[in-house]
C-alpha cells in the first residue's frame, strides 16, 4: 500500500447505492480529507409522500458519514419508525420504508429544493451537516427517472424494485429525462481535475448506466488523462443476490462474467479489478487487470480494497 502522499488525487468515484457506498467509504478513509468526489446515480430517485427521495445519494451520504444501517445497506443505523407506523395506521402508503431520522433529512431537502436550491446544493449542505469530508455530487440536477419495462407495463424503478419486489418480468430500461439532463459545472470540473477515476462495484446497468447517460459525461471521462478503473460487482461469476439477480437474468445477462462487464464499459476503461474468485477469467480480459478480494464487510476490508484500487490506478499512470 502506498503512503497517502504518494496517491495522486483528487479521485472521482462513480457510484450507485450500497456497493458504491462501501468502496467510497474505503476511499474516503484512505485518501486525505477532501480528496474524494463521488458522482452518484439519481435514476432511482422518485417522489413519495410529497417528497423527493434520492436513495443512492442518501446511501452514499450515510455510508460516508458512518451513520448507515449495515444490515439493510440503505437508511440509518438506530432508526425509529414512528411516522411510518402512524402513516400506515391512517391508511397511508408504507411499502417504502422511510424512517424518522431519514424523514428529517427529506423534510429539509424538500424545503431547500422548494426554495430553489439545486440537488447538488442540497447534497453539499447535507454532507457538511454530517461532517463528511468528501464531495457528493448528484450525476445531474435535472430529474432523470429509471423506468422499468415489464410484462405488466412500465413501472417507475422503486415501484418495480421495492413495491413489486421485481416480480413482473423485466423487458428493459429507459432513463426518462436523461436526454434533457446537462452536465453540472461541479461534475464537469471534478472529472476534468481528476487524477484517478474509479467506477465502483455498482450494478452497471441499473446504477452506472444512468450516470453515463447524462449527455457529455461519458465523453468528459474519455477526454480525461486520468486512469479509469472499474471494480467488478461480480463475485464468483455471479451478480448480486436477490431481486437484482432475477432482473439481470431476465435482461439476458446469464453469464455474469467479468468480461461481460468490461465489454459493457467498452472504450471507457484503462484497467479492471475483479474478484479473486474469478481469477480464472482474468486471462480473457483485453486490458490490465488485478484480481483481489473485492468483498467488503467492515471498514478495514473497504480500506484495503480502496488502497489496492488506488495503487493499481497509479501503476497504470506510470505505464
Ligand atoms: N429498499 C427496500 O428494499 N425497501 C425499502 O423500504 C427501502 C426504503 C428506502 C428508504 C430510503 C432510501 O434512501 C432507500 C430505501 N431503500 C429501500 C433502498 C433503495 O430504494 C434501493 O435499494 C435502491 O434504490 C437501489 O439502489
């Protein structure tokens, strides 16, 4: 592991929810304060209880603040559910579990948005309030909403993922509004200034593709001289567990091999990190790669992987 002063910064990470938040926490703990910027998927955002909900921003925010619920991966540790319970008793919708602490954040964010703040400004105020040294940037300020095409018709992402538990058969995705989104100055500047760009082990189709769908974002990464390294979300030849795995199967991605991911990110990557359990696939990869333990549990394993990712990126700069 390189000493902190040898790691080139600033570092920009592209992240979705839980997997992204874990690596981001490791990167933050490894880098000097303020050296990390995380660009986060907002395709999962939706309106609920009259509030704008930003699941991936909040998962990254809570993860970097160390206040996340490690069991669910989303939401707050030590959460209470008074409002949800009462809402349900009054006949309101309770399929999407907003806890009391989480709700407080949403009330504030909504007030700021109603006052005219951008999503980027709200994320910055919240990360400062939770003493997070890293910058958290929504992929854009305009609403982009992932729409899932199913055999039962089109469903907004959270309706499909949480309310319907991915039961309808999956047919495809549209990132509604992506065409009209613009690169925010903060996202553009962070990518242009980056010494390393890391694509976190988030779902490439659900979590990273919406980010790359923001017009100009992919091109800005491609124009960067910084090495771009993706960390595989695959362990042992398999994608995520649970409903996401069903969705991936229905998308036709039967072989969740590291090569599939590399090909998906064609033209973007300088290097790839795969799990040591997939080491047998390493020789198929058409770019520099590193096989290591990518499973992140506690902070030490997140930090160890982060240090390896940074070191690997640095080796690509030298080469
Ligand atoms: N995921 C669930 O499976 N059930 C929930 O009730 C739920 C509530 C929730 C509340 C706030 C938040 O920020 C995230 C929440 N998530 C919940 C997670 C989230 O909707 C998805 O895991 C992501 O969108 C997928 O990346």
